[in-house]
């Protein structure tokens, strides 16, 4: 049996976010190879600056599992997490973080503040950048190009 492509599911969530007029970022939390939660950005829809895909999917996974910490869970997200989301990933004790495109302006994992390298970071997930990077970057470029054009 073929293992599901969890980054493709996260990118599907990103595409759905774009269709709603949101910045196209999607995320999926898995546990034991099973999807526990999936979400896309909803900051505009909810008028909530914290409604990033990662925040929403971590909240949903924690609710589904009735657990504050997601120690054996993996997170797939289409774009490098920002500082807020990196902190949430650390606090949730996510086991592994897989992300697509790097975010030189707003990212906080391999770009910017590099949150997980901070001596005050409580938990550092295994991190795998560049998974599905081309599709993620193309989706973002297309979204912002369409906003500029019209």
C-alpha cells in the first residue's frame, strides 16, 4: 500500500485557502501515518491574525487527541513557519516539521530569527525543509501576482 503524500494534502489546503482569498498556506498534522487534522489560512475569514494554517491545525489536532502536547505528531506545512507558529510548534512538542518553501521575509525556522536555534526554545522538532517546495512557491507567486494584477 502506498503511503499518503502528506505534503500534497497540505498543498491542497493551501489551494483551498487561495480560493477563499487567503494567503495560500496549508498544514496537516499526522500521528502514526494517519491524518489527525488539516487546515489552511483563515486570517481574513475569521478576522484573526493568529489564524495561520499551523495554529489552526495544531489547535484541531490537540482537540481531536484531547492532548496539550503532540509529542508523536508530525506537521506538514506548505511554507516555512513564522515566529508565532514556530513557538506553537515548540510548545506543542511536535516531533517532526516538514515544510515546503522557505520564507525569507517572515520565516523563523531557516530564515529570520531561527526560533529553534534560540537558547530559550524549549523543544526543537526534527526539521525537513524543501518538501514540495516548487509547488508551494509557485502557488504563492501565482496568488500574489493575481493580487497585483487585479
